[in-house]
C-alpha cells in the first residue's frame, strides 16, 4: 500500500506531463496501465499486516480489499471517458491526473491509522472531486454543482476537523489504537464529555461526505450537475472509501462505547432509508433517481456499520462491490443514452430494448442488483447486511430496510419498464445507439461480475 | 505533567494573550497621545493622491489568480523549509547516524523542491506565466486632413508652450 500511494502520486504528475505530447491516443491506455500497476502493487500486500510512515498508516487484508475495489472501479470508469470529451481542447490529461490523485486520497482513507491521515485522504479525494464537478465549464449546472459541493464539503471538513481536535483534547493522541486504549481505560474512570462531542462531530463530518440523511441535501444537485462520467466516480469511489474509513474508526477505536453511538447511527440510517427511497420515487430524471438511490444505499451500508460484529466488514465490502458494479453500469448506459437521445429522463430510455438489447440487458441486471433481486450481487449484499442486523437484534432497522427495498423495486423498475414495454414515441429516438468498444467491454465486465457475485457470493466472502 | 507547570498549550495561550496585549496597548497608547484632526484628504484610501475609482469588489482578470497560485507554490515551499532547516543541522542526529543524517535530510528536501519545481515547469509549459499584453493595432482610417497641417500647428504653438 505504501508503494501504491507513492506510485499513484508519481503517475498523476507523469500524466500531467503526458498531456504535452502531441498525440492523445496513448493517454487512456497509459493511465489504465498506471492503475493496473498500482493494483498489482496493492495486491502484493495481501496477507501482510504492517504499519508504515511512523504508524501513520496500516494495511491488512480488509484495507487491501477496499483499495482493490477503489482501483478497479477507477479502471472501469476510465474507459468510459473515451468518447466523452468531443471538444479537442478539453484538458483530458489533467482530468486523468486528478482522478489518479483522488484514488490516492481514497487509498489513504482506507489505510489510515492516524486521524490526520484520514483528514488528509478525505481532503485529497474531496478537492479532486470539487474540481471534476465543475469541469464542464460551459454548463451553468456544473458550476452550481461545484460551488454547492465545495461549500458543503468545506463546511463538513471544518466540522470533522473540529471533532478531531476535540478527540485529541480528550485523549492526547491521533492514533486509532491510542484512542482505543483511552476508551478502554476510561470505561472504568468515566470518559471526558469532549470525547463524545468529538466523536459526534467526526461522525457528522464523515456522514456528510457519504450523503447520509440529515446531511444529504447537497447530493441530488451535485450529482445532477456534475458531468456523468465524474458522477459515476463520485457515487462509487467516494462512497466505498468513506464507508471503509467510517467502519475503521468505529471498529478499531470506539467499540468500547458502542452503546453511545449506535443509536445515532441507527436513527440516521432509518432516516436515510426513508428519505432516499421515498424521494427517489418522485424523480423524473434517471440521473437524479440514481442520486437518491445512492443516498438510500448509504442507508443500507450504515445498517452494517450499526450492526457491528464479526462479519459486518465483509458485508460492507461485498455490498460496496455489488453497488459499485451496478452503479458503473447504470452511469455508463446513461452516458450513451444521454449522448444519443439527448435526455436524462426515464422517457429517454423508451424502447431501448428493441434497438439495443445488450444495453437494455446490462441496465436491467444493474437495476435488479440495486433493487436486490436474487441472482445478482445486490441481493447477497442486502442479504448479508440483513443477517448482520438480525444477529445484533436490530429488528426495527431490518423492518424499515426490507420495506424500503420493496419501495426501491418500484423506482428501479420504472426504467426497465420504459426499456422493454414502452415504444419510442418519435422517429429520432428510434435510432440505434452505436456502442463504442470501450463501453461494451466495461458493460460486459460489470454485468458478468454482478451476476457472478449473485450466483457465487462465496468466491469473495470466504476470504473474510 | 506536574501541577503548577505550564503545558505546551499553556505557553501558546500565554503567547496569544501576550500578542493581544501588545497590540492593544500599542493602539491605546497611540490613541491617547496622537492629535485627532481628520479631514477629507486624510480619510481617503490613498493619501498620496491616487483617486479612488469605484469599488474594489469588481471582477479582476483571472490571470491574477494564476499568479497568486504560483506564488503559493513558493510560499508553501518556504514554509516547509523553515522546520526542515531546524532539524537539518541537528548535531546529535548527525553524530548518531555517522554523518548520514544530513545527506538524508538534504536529499529529502531536494526531492520535495524538485516536485514543486515540476509544478512550476508545468505552469510554465502551459503558458500560465506569459502575461499576454493586449495588442494595440494601428487604425487603418485615413484622415482627410494632411499630416503637414498638424506639423504646422505644432510648430506654430511650440514657442508659446
């Protein structure tokens, strides 16, 4: 993990300078090669448990697995950029460099051992995302997204940092193990209220970035305005890294005061599920629906964090992977449909199955996975999380989650119905979408993996 | 920490209080001692005679921000050089490592400066350091008044200037 962080940073700088070459043809393959190198280097840390950089970072199998998900999702999203920038003057090398830097931030967020590194990773990731949100310079909605994301994100960062300061004030350490030791010893002596205040503020800061319910209001506008390619990145990488970070700080340091924070997380997850799913029903735009769906999935993942136990980290891992794959598929199809049919609403998908059966099939699998229909990865993701909740005895959470997944089926299947049962209204829409090879490859991989996870979840789960 | 002894944060608090006191006492003394005779000229922003035109909140050329960002590059570099300079010449560390410490620290700082220099060279190649002046294009409008008429007028009033 040490080398992948260093390598990716160097690769990012290299990418900036690759942009000075005359030809842009090598840019995408080289960037994919960079990510593949980082992936291989990351995987060499498998089954090693070590600290590096003066106990600032630590790796174990879980962090390696999360880093793998992050790098793989970046590798799946990058090929979608192939025909995404029709403008020859678009600073594509800079976008790639920023994406690589944001992957560095995400890896820092899953391997941190010191809260300072968590902050550093979160900021590296967020600042890169602020830039990418506003990258469509001619589009006022992109400006709106960047400004909203930046202001909200900066605010959340301030709250997080304030919480970190409080934790330091209470415990005198930034280290996760140091915090854990303080929590263990103070259970006897009575903890300082600053600890609870600090933990709450840190939780708020992280939950803000994860768009969990009381702090979700920036999400739809930001996801909507950001160029779709980068929305896909935002919805997958940021969420995976954020949940890994949240789980790590709570499981390593604060299991001792579980009775204090679980009720907060349980309440926010119920709120998130309700708001995310019910608001998604009313959306007319597929992209906004996906934004609300990402809120609701944050709610499901939060259940796994709340029901902290032996298997919850493997459930979070599995759910993140299934969610990531399905989300990348949906955004890839959305990019194609939006470019060829000029619309992000559900009606833009009308009659897609007749002209592009492959696209329609891939999107249907993705929707089934997001809704949690069996034989897709999303089913087992939800299944494992519900088992966690059941083992912990969080029945009311389980009831809300099951009810809300039933609501989810309604809005996820609207697009499936549009594709298969509605004919296209006008002739212009009836044109067949030509799927570029890079898109076809990404869609084939994500669809295959989604079904594979749904048929044989044991392939992944047995490692954790 | 023993009671009655200052912790590191106590020193910082004293420093902050000292700073506020120093500033406050200086301002207060000046206020008590100085004569108070304001006039319109004195209260203007630039007493040297520059007329204030409009608000300062107008839009600026975006190039100023790029220059500011390039400045930050050097600013950050300098901010990190100071703490480095303190540990660079640490005699104890140098002796303990058999003279290797200084070389190590020097190499580290060169790597850091090299990365920042890469950033500067990137901005340079991108052309962010070129301040393009607006090109003044001479007008192609032909005057019906012959040029020597102007010369004659200039000649005529030269002596009276």
